[in-house]
C-alpha cells in the first residue's frame, strides 16, 4: 500500500543505521496503515496440526525429532527416526512446521509466548497449535481484533513502548518484521528482553539495509516501505544494539535470502508503475533475471551478508 508524500532515507555511517526523514509524528502513524494494508485484508484458513491422525502423527514426529516438541511425539515405532528422516526434505519440514521453520522457539512445557507486532495473528495461531499460551502486542486496533479472534490470543493494545506487558513473564518473545516500525530500535530490544524470564528465547527478523537487493534497487527496494519503516538496520547495528542492552546472550545474528524471489517479483511490479498488482506474473526473461539475482545473492550471503533479511536469536541472561 502506498502513502502519498516525499521522504528521504538518512544513514549514519558510524552506527550503520538508516532512518526515515522526516518521520511521521506518532499521532499520524495510524494513517499509514489504513486502507488496503495486508493485516486488514489477508485471509487464511484455520490452523491445524492435521485433519486426520496420520497427518498429525507425521507432523508430530518431525516437530519432536527436529525441534524438541516431545509433547507432540506420536506413539508409533521409531518416531524419532521417522521424524529425522522426513525433516531432511525442506518441503516436508515447511509443511510440518505450519510454514514457520526458523521462527519456532525451543520447546517449553506450558510455555508462554509473546509476539511483538502480531498483525492479524497468523504466527500466534500456529504457535498455539504447538502448545504455547500465546499473547501479542499490536498497535493497529483492526489487526489486534483479528489476531484475538484468529489466534484466541490475549492482545495488548498499543506499541511496545507503552503496552502494559508484565516483565519476566514469557519463555519466548518473537518480533517478525516489527523493529523497523518503531521510533527507537534500542528501546525495542531492551523492552523485548525485559519481557523474558531468565533463559528465555528472543527471535527478531527485520530487513537488511546492507542487502544486495537494497544496493541494486535503491529507492525501489520494497523493504524501504515508506513511511511505515522508520529505521532499517544492518547485522552489525542489530548486534551492537542487542549486546549493549546488557540483558541478552546472543546466539547468532545472520542474514537470510529466503524472501528474495518473492520480494524481487514485487519490485519488478513497483518499478515504474507506482502500484502493486497482486496478479502480476513476471515474463520468462524477468524470471531468468530473478533466478540469477537469487543465486548471486545466496552465494554472496555466505561471506558478505547480502541476504535480504536479518535474523537474531538470543537468550535472556
């Protein structure tokens, strides 16, 4: 969704953070999320571990063997061996995890999970099926209502800065494409960490300002998403912010290229048109270009952190 206006992107070469200039005042930010924003329009089927006992058993075998969800382990011979064997295949692993392969937190009996910026509750609904007690923070009232209904979750209204979330109450805190929407990324990380119990799991995913796609497409890079994205981070700046919080033990900060193809298709649509059409299909030549770009991105990501998305995994001290 496009919002009329003219903005610049400023970059601090010292701290390697980019920010929107000028930034909308907080009282006006809601205007950027109205109309056809995806959290208001997206339709998705109810989440389930399977419509029959066989599907549930196979999915439980993968989740138990690969992710430690022992409560879902089926009572079948060699359940762990079956789960490990099936999880070798990426398509099977994706189906088994309800589409959330990397974002699944470590298994915690009777665990409580909080998603910051939960949107319409798609992730929370999946985690509820895995046995988590789910909660969310969502500043958009329309999306918050959908999340509460879709995921059966308790939703805290407002942003992370003001939401009345109790400290030290959660075993896992997850923020998927949320930190780029806030005025103070450092405060975001500190608040997210404060919600965790000691040893609790923190997962953050956000666009990578150092990505090859941003360098290639410049102002046409989809993840700029003005005026909704107020800050864009790099792996180094997210690492520094997390380390200096004093609350977290970092497990990894890395970049992923998994969203590259989908976002490239969007950029081809946006470039020169000023609008996005959901039924766009690239031509054969464009598809070849997309595929070549994806290969270059993945190869470069091995050493240059060219991936389009940053992934942070950390644990509360």
